[in-house]
C-alpha cells in the first residue's frame, strides 16, 4: 500500500503538477457545462485534471480507492470504506476558474479506516501549498500554520459559501443565517468561491471561522485535517463530530466561536454524498 509518508509525498507532487495544468487551462478557452443546477459548473479541465491525479496515483497505489468530484459521471454511490481512500477535488472554485477569479485550488485528502491521515491543497494562482499530516502539524509552503485562537465572535471574520441551490427557500435560509452572524455582530462575513481555500484561511489565522451547507466530501477532507493540525476545531453544523458525507461543516479557531455559530444556524437540507446517485467511487 505504501506508507502514509510515501502517499503524502506523492500527493504533493501530483497536486503541484495538476496546479500547473490548471494555470495553463485558465489562459485557454473554457468549455463549460452544468451538473446538478445551472450554477453547478464543470469544465473539460475539471475532468482532465481529475484523470491526471487519479491515473498518476493509481500507478503507485493500485489497491487504493478513489473518490473524485468528476467521477460522478459513472453514477455510482460515493462510499467511504475502511480501505485507503483518496478524496479529490481537481478544481475547487470552478466558477472562479471560469472567470479567472484567482481563488482556485487542487485538493487531495487521504483517509484510512475512515480517518483522515493527511491533506494537500494547492492554491493554483498563488502557487501556495497547504499541507497537514495527522499528528505532525499544518504548514503553508513549509511554514507552520496556527489558527487565530479568537474566542469572541464579535471580533471574528467568518467565511462561507452560497452553495449550488438558489431556490427562494434555500436563499432565505442562507441569508437568514448570515444575518444572524452579522447581528452578533461579527466583524464581517466573506464569500471567496473556494471552500478549500476559505478553510485554509481559517487554518492560517487570516479568518476565524467557516460554515457551509451543501459542500461535498472532497471540499472538506483535505482542509479538515489542515485546520485540526493548525489547532482549530472542525465539527458538524449540529455541534457533533464532523461527518465527511454530511455535506455540512463548521470550522473555527476556537470551540467558543464554533459553538456560537452552531447555535445560530438553521439547517439547509442537502442529500448526503453517500446516499445519492451522482457520485462515484473508483
């Protein structure tokens, strides 16, 4: 199977290579289509980059399993088993990528027995590498990351994402949740269009919290362990343990800020990753 260290080294190499492919693709004409909703975008580059990552890793680790965002075309359920599993988002921030808005990342998480072992996130435009391995700390380009440790939500900068569903009921819930946090009053709420990079900002201490309903396991896997290893907390929006298949998350620099956010949020319903028909395990 290869040691965790060998797997992580391979993840770093392929993330950097994939990031360079993304940077080149930004300069070219983009062929865009949609998936679940008109705002759920996919490009040829998403598919090509995912295939590059999976084929490269499979050469070295043929017994491993893979969960990739664009593998949904196969229509099989997305299931996290005890087997060593790579959880891959080839281009996080596809809408940003389409518009050349510079918040785009390659994200690779790795789990064994359903427990995250490491995460690698490559910020393509800035050529910045975020990494973390369980028990070994979190780093950005080799420099150790540390969350802000902010405990007072009235001094917090909070990040979130809108999600793909834009029906009136969902938008009302989304805006209502944001209003509650702005009335806390938090310093501010920001949307940058890349959940993985938003979570990395929490790990780096540039933001104090992040919450979202509607993201996927590949949006959370690598970033969750990066935040934990940077000293932050990651949990379900109910306040319980994070469930990678739940499509919801609260991450924060402290238990106090995370707990406050959990108390404010009204849930937005999304089908779990592991019971839908769209996502594939390969």
